[in-house]
C-alpha cells in the first residue's frame, strides 16, 4: 500500500501502555488522511456521551496524505476530538515539519487515550514511545516549550506539538502549536490540558513510498510553478480570507457551526 504504513498508534496516558492497530486498504481509500482520518478515528474511539474535558475523549491525530512527499504545501496534519467549545466532534488543521516527521515515524495516525495524573510529554521515536516528565515545562508558552524540548534532545529532527498556559488552564479556545503554526480551531488545546499532555514530540527515519516517484515529482513541480503565478496573487497577499465572499455567494461559507452556508455580514470579515 503506497503512501501509508497501514498502522495507527494508540497511546494510553493512564496506564502508560501502547498498542498498534492495523487498517485495511479500503479504510484508507475512504478516509484518506488528515482531518477526515482524524475525525473517523475519533468516532471509533470516543466514549459515547463523554464530557469533552473527560478522559473518555480521545485526541486523534493523522498525517495528511501528501505529508512527507514532494507535493507543495503537503505537510499537513489533522486533529480531532470532541470540542469543549461546541460539544460536537471538532477538528483542526496545522502543518509544517511536525506533520512530515509524524508520517516519517511510521504512523498514519496517533490516538491518545485517557489522562495522566501528572504533566507529561510523549516522545514517539519511530517504533519506540517514551513518557517524559513535563512538570518543568508547565507555564511556558508554546515557543518556549518547543525550544526547551529541542534543547533537551539536542536534535533538530525532533519536532513537537504542544500547548501553552491557555491549554493548561482549559481555556475552551486554546490551540495546539507546532513549528510556530497553530491548530487553532475547536479548542483542541483544552483537551490536551485536560489530559495533562503538555507536548507530543516525534522523530522519524522512514521514507514515504509512492507508486510513481517520477510522475509525482513532475506534477509537484507543475503545481509549484502554477502557485507562483498571477492566479494566486490574492492568496499571497490576503491569505484564505480572500475566499470569504466567493464562498458566501456559493452558499458554502461555514456559518453558525455549519448550520448555514451564508453569513449576512460576510463583507465585514472578508479580506477582499
């Protein structure tokens, strides 16, 4: 099976035990990766009716399908759990080197169960999982936390996702940070804080096998060239906020927690 390892890593913060789950190829064809895969893993592992900040709410993380390949901006990962902000399954997306290293560690996804009694950071080093005391990291912001972990390992190949004081204090809009990027939606940082999980660090040495490397490299180059052309100028200036009015006209602008597709005051929040 190209592009995947076929393995999901389950980590229990209470018992400090791990297990490996394998998934069939058809499962991957359905859920692909990133937010879709993370949301499915949440659905499969969540305790029905649980409070979002209880041990029964798992943290589910999945690498994007193109993470670790030459595809431009493919270094993404999705995260899902029951949102303390909405009470529904919530997802968030982030990217950069953490996503790539996650895939290179040999895991398509990681599911974190239950809660630790003390503040902990988890280190996934290919097939090895280490639980590390994180009491000295409590109170640090996300940048300081990432820097401290990198200094502890003395290895720039170790990449971390972590929370800051907001997540520690269970602020319901707290995010998760990695490489200076943010998984900023649905209060995922508060879920980490409820489990006393300060950080998840990964190091990976595995390659990502693709079916046709030569064709993928050519297509990736073509995409990169197109992305630097005039059609993407507005995105380079305004970012994704340049899509607000177009999405609103199409009735596809997520509004009121996806209950509606049109926002009457879209012009007030658009970057255009």
